């Protein structure tokens, strides 16, 4: 299993080269697996992952993405690892911008493209939707900055020059809601990644209702809106990954901030026959066993942090109103849907002047 994820990562890079990569596309990526960490607002550190251990955030190569002249130096750079082995860096400002890095033949990360980024859109997920060896970006946008809002998504497709085509049509997934979250993954098991989403329609407790538009395999999605999963309590984001290693995606659900048991996550595991079964999973705050009203938000990703071939959960908690009071914890996966105890990766203090780091992980799909 160790080889599976590492090999998949390299294989995707090799696939890109074998396609049209030789004609000016993506160079073959001989990289060892890494993650991204921002020690300050303008730097992305390429931190090597370590077998059997958590990464040392002090190690690695520092990149300073330019992202164009209109970015705000105080806005934190956000790094996204693409499946073809490239890095996308995003930054906000008077003119939001992006930089793309690729690994060159000299063994160094090189900034190969810089361009303008459409204001207000964030990267919700990436996947090679049309199988050309490069990731498409699922962009999402909250139309109104505060209160109830429409949420829209669109797909940005990569272009040969390292940039993106942002002119694809927008789809309004929710007309007016409090919060919505989006991801990509093949949840109807037809081999094509689907657009998967969930909303929290108002403040206070609300139920979970995860829906999807089936992917067509060309970067577009079917019109029909289908129900994937419903449950009594909402989740903050959707983590699609194969935690029990049976070839079918499972759904990990970090809790909303209004749930009966503060920090209680759930996992819908695939079964040998029949639909996924939802059950309590990690308790991200075992000391808090009562209502978790308005403490803050949990967010999670799935990735193999320690390179043992088993997908792990990295969970972030950010305190509401004290944005620099945060923690990142790793729960190492056992490849059967269970996880080990919390291991602290890093944490911050309630200091509004401190840098709030951003992380980028090799996606666990
Ligand atoms: Ca599908
Ligand atoms: Ca599974
Ligand atoms: Ca692992």
C-alpha cells in the first residue's frame, strides 16, 4: 500500500509526460511526496513527507510565488498540490493572482506561469476530469460576502501555457443559504468524478443532506441533482477518500459547529454490498461532550501523511472570532475506517498579529 499512493502520484506525472507533455507540457516529476506549509504570508515551503513520522514543518524548500503585481503582501499565499505534480499558489489583493510551479530538469521548482485570478473564487477541489493528465479546478464562490448568499461553482480548465480558462459557465448550486461546501469524487461508481455538495441552510442545528451532479467525464456535470446521503446533523466539509481500501470512496464528515457532541465527526464507509453506512467516527474534541454551539469550525482533509499507504485524517480547528487560535491534528488511518489517537502537528495562539499558516496536501483520492 505504501507504493500505491506514491506510485499513483508519480504515475500521474508520467502520464502527463506521455500525453502531450513532450510538446511543452508538464515535465516528468521525480519528486518524493511532499506537503505545503506557509511559515509566513508570502512563502510556501515544500516540506518532504517522512516514512512512519509526521512531517517536520521546519524542513524543505521555500518558494516565494509572485502571483502578479496586484496581490496584497499581507494576504496569505494558499498552495494547492495538483495531481500532475505541479503546485498552484493563490493570493488575494487589488488584483488577485496565481503562480504555477513545476519541477524542472535541474531538480528545482520553477515558476512557469503567473496570471490573474477571478476575484472571489476559491479552489474547492481538483481532479483530472477529462483525463488529459492535468487537473481541472473546481472553483466555488459565495456571491454575497455576508449573511445568506447564493453559492456558485465552475470548472477552470488548464491551458498549454500553464494558465487556466476561467470562462466556463457558472452553475448556481444554492440560491440562498448560510454556508455550502463542495468537492469532487466518483460517488456513483461510474469511473467519473462527480460534483458533490452540502449546505448548512441557516444558523443553529441543521440536518445533513449531501447531493451530487454526476460527472460526464469531460469537465461537465449532469443537470440532475441526486441525493447521496442524509443524516440528522450537518457537517462542515466533505472528505471523499477510500479509508477502508476497498476501491470505493467513503465520506468523512467533520462536524458543524452546532451539533449535540462538540467535535464529533462521522464516517460513511462503503460496504461489500449495499449503500455506505454512516456511523460516529473520530471525536475531534473528546473532552467536550455537550453542545458545541459557536465554538469554531472543524475542517479536515484525507492524505497519507506518514507514507505507510493508509489514508490519514488531518483535522484543523479554528476558533470563531479568534482566527489565530487554531490547531492541526493528525489521526493516522488503519485502512479499515478506524484511526489512531490525535497527534498535534501544529497549533497557534489567539494573537491577531500572528500568521495563520495555510497547508496543501497531496489529495487522498
Ligand atoms: Ca461518477
Ligand atoms: Ca471505501
Ligand atoms: Ca498513513
